[in-house]
C-alpha cells in the first residue's frame, strides 16, 4: 500500500483490494491500513530517523526504506513491542537486505529514537500559508499527524442523546456522533440495523443546509457513496441520486439497503444527462481537489503536489450551470467542495452564481452548529483548527443559492 502511494502514485483506497487479497482477518486489515496511513502521515520524520542510522541514504523507492518506515510507525506510533515490529517486517524482505533493516531498527530502538512533530509535505505549507496564514498551517500539520476520530450520522437525529449514551459518543450537532480512536464500525451497535453511517461532521453540513426537505423532490448530484443521499432520504425527501461511477454507486446501493432508506439511483454523466422533471432542491457536492479530506486520507497530500485546478474549475462551472437549469423557481441549491483551495470556493463564488443565474441564499448563524459561523458572504468555510479540541473536521466550502 505504501509503495502504491509513494512510488506508483495511486490512491490508498484503490490499493486496498489487491493488498488485502490474501488477508482475510478484519483486525489484520485494520492494522495494515493503520500502519500504511501512519507512515504517510509521518513520512518526513520517519525518513529522517532512517537516514540518521544508515551510512548513506537509501533510495526513495527501495524496499528496505518502505519496510523501515512501516516498522518504525508500528513501534513509535502504535507502541508495538520492538521484537514484534522486527518480526513483522523481516518476512517482507525475503531475498532482500534483511540484515540492514534489522540493524537499523535495532539501533534506533536501542537508542530510544523519537519522531519529530508532524509536518505537511511540500508544497502544502507554503501554499496554505499564502491562502490561510500560519495558524491554519500549524493546525493542519497537527491534524495530518493524528488519526481522526470516527464520525457517524444518525438516520434519526432526534435519537442523538440516546445513541450518545449507547455508544459513549460526543456530538457536535443533532444527528452527529463522534467516537474517539480507531473504530471497527461494522461491529458497533446500530450498524447492522442501519441506524447510522460513517460521515465526517463537515460532510454532514451541505445536506443539512438544504433545510426542511420532507416531501420534496431533491437531486443529489455526484452522490456516491451516498452519505448525503441517506441524510436527505432520512429527512423525508424524494431523492434522485446521480453519479457517473458504477462501482461507487454500488456502494451507495449497499448503504441504502443496510439503512432501509429509499432513493432513485441513476448511473449517468451529469454533463449529458437530462431529468424528466425539475427539482425542488439540488445538492451539488462537486468534483474537486479533495484537499480538505487530508486528515482522513493522508495520501491526498502526497499525490496532489502538482495540483492543476484548471480542469476541475471548468467541471464545477458546467455542473453548476446544468444544475441551475433543473431547479424549480424558488428552489434551493447547495454547492459544496471538500477543498481547502480558495479558487474552488471563495474566489469562484460570484462567477458561479452569476453564470448559473442564481441568487445567494445566505446561511445564518442559527443554521450552523456551535463554534461555526458563516463568512461575510453567508457561505460556510471549515478550516484546520475548527473544533480542534474535539477532534477537528474536514475542510469544506459550502454556499447556498436560490432560483428567482
């Protein structure tokens, strides 16, 4: 998995099926993913320790460096006993430099090596410093180096207190639950019954900001894997869920089946698809850089160092214009991106509204959970540092509009 991200340039999630082909145990899969994720979160610090214990730097793509990163992550971040960390990693080096790896690990463990504080990989510190300032960069580095808590969304928000007590959770707003530490969610009470699903607290905001959707015909554009579709369906909407990806729509279908919620599911390209009727409300969670999800997907910052926003900005513009044409007069549209790039949010706002022929429908403070406020334009921005004492949130930009 580590090789897939750092050398082959593949997202971690896409590497899982092949990596787990012969690994059947749920606990073993969770541990393997945690080791890969933690290695990505602390790559500069891990490499600095490795280089301090070798006569000359190992090649970036060497099997020995990857093995050392994983063993050190297990020992220093998961408190794996030294002998277990070594015994776990050496079998991965059959026919390779086992003696070198064993020697480096023995040296570092014997001397009590410690990881330095986490840092963001280049070019993100400079990029986000220019856009948001040093406080956000520092908060992002802390989040990057920390495994996030598990966020859940309840199908019935009125049962928030009940499920808080049952799961020992905290809550940042009605319908939201937060569990500390790594969780095997499939084994938790309520999962099999469909009482909740996994969804970051920031990702719960766009559907919430559509307001009362009971009985309304609502389009969820770019819907898979379905968290927002389920929110809308649970709130009583007649949901049409559209996405271009058949595999991701299969996940949406499975989620709907588990929760017992209903939505019309359409696999199609929103750039060419046409509905048979207009909608009372539309949720457009647009394709974007996804840089705001780095706390849950640390591979994002390693894979998108050479980020080109041009094609994404064009796609967002097209989808916004098409969505506005499908909205009834007086209808509400919520536009969201899980991005920390101002060009996909604040700097795009005015042009997106003008070209789509929509009017701003500002978000009010009362529409938001405690600790979060709308910006001067009535849009919502979540940044690293938000709810930091409670476990943080993904980076999102959300704006609301209406059709005159």
